[in-house]
């Protein structure tokens, strides 16, 4: 398979609002690195899960890939083209091929438009079909995501969360998307509906060859859907590799703690102890390895200097001082 999306050293920064003391002392506003030098690739037709605690920068990363949030540095290439440097006319074409499905299915839809109007508007504005073909194309999109045609005249308020999310997915497909960035698309849904939406993603990925970046804090969901997983902590990726290998033998202490905390249904199983402490503030991250204040295996070298560089361990990438550096 060929690489569809390539990310190198991506950074997203925010400047904190200046307080009164900053203004008086004329201090520069503090820079927050929400995404800090992230690199990865996704092959065409592949599915990569991005996991981590809330606040680690997952959604910011997903939005930056589509230029919905400005990047401060690094490179994003889609089918070999530089996304961050694209002029407006090329950016429009790129966004037809790369779409986002958002976390809140209700907020992502215009409450004044019906399902048919929502999908028809996309097709009409981008001139993806003739006016004569519009109704049949809307019917086709609805059928593809499992929405009955009688829902065509309903607005978001008359739909369930799962039905709204199906409309959001159909809207992405209407553009002819090759890459979908799904940002926590099932976290606001009931468990039974989550399974239906995940099965829909699986079917669409198989039938249409979609490439999927699936962002979630639910490791069970990611294990069900994704072939590869990247684990993110405080703006950085700390481990990345094939899903089953990563779940069966996690190498980074943070990955291990996340997997051990997954509830199990076995009668003799016990819940693993929670991670010590809380996720540090991304405004003032720890020195050295960002995970060291919560890590039971932290060493002196973890507490200072630069964060650990990438290591290659058993066919996956790990950013941890427990392993020898990559040659």
C-alpha cells in the first residue's frame, strides 16, 4: 500500500492570554505546545487509532491535519502534496478528499436543515452532481450509511444521536472523502449505538477503501476498529505499532497503565490501580520525559534534559528511556 498521509514534526502552539501582571511587567505571553513534534504515516486504506487521556492534544492534532487549526511548524503531506502550504484553491480540493466527523453529532449539523437539505447542500455547493441527479444521490448516500429514506425530511432535533452521526458520515462521503478524521465519533452515544456506528465505519472502510484516523480515549473501541494504534501523552506520541501487538505486550509504561485499567468481565479479575496523579498542565509541562511524574519506572535521566527520542522495540516505535536509542 502507498502512504496517503505523512506527518513530520507537526507542532501546534497557543499563546496564553496576558494577565495584568504580564502587561505591567511587559512579559511575553506564554506559549503552550498542544502538539509537540509529532510524526507518523497512514497508508491508503489503513486505519490508525489515536488514544490518550482527555487533554493530551488528540483533537487538536486531528484538526491541524485538515488545517482547521493552524500549525506552528512541521509538515503534513497528503498523497504527496504539502497541505500546510496549499493555496486556497488547492485547499478546497484537499478538503473534498479529507473530511472530519465530529464528536457531538447534534452540534455538527445545521438545526434548520433537513437531512436531505444537509446532504443536498454539500452536493450542490461543490457541484458534485447535476440538479436532476440530486435527489437520487441523496437517497444513495442515506442508504449507504443505513438511514431510511423517510428520514429525509427530518431535522437534527427529530433524530437520535446515532442517526445524526450517520448524517455526518454521509456528508463526509458526499464529498468523495478518501481520508476521514473521526474525532471521538461514538463517545456521546449509547453503548448499543456505538457498536452500530463502529460496524458502519468497518463496512465503509472495507467497501470503499477509506483511510481512517480514529481519535478516541476508549481503548476497547480502538482495538475493535483499528489495525494500528498511536498512544499520545501531553502533546507527544509515546508508543505506536500494530494493534494486537501493542495491546498484548505494551512497551511504554503509560500504554501499559492504560491497558491495565480496561475493565474486564472475568469473575476473578480486579481493576488495576489508577494512574498516580493527574495529567500535568500542558501550559507548564514537566521537564524531561513528560510522563515521569506519574511513572513507577522513572529514572534520573527521565527527570531532566530532553524528552526521550524514538526507539525501535519489537517492530514498533517507543519514546522511552527504558530502551536503547535507535541507531
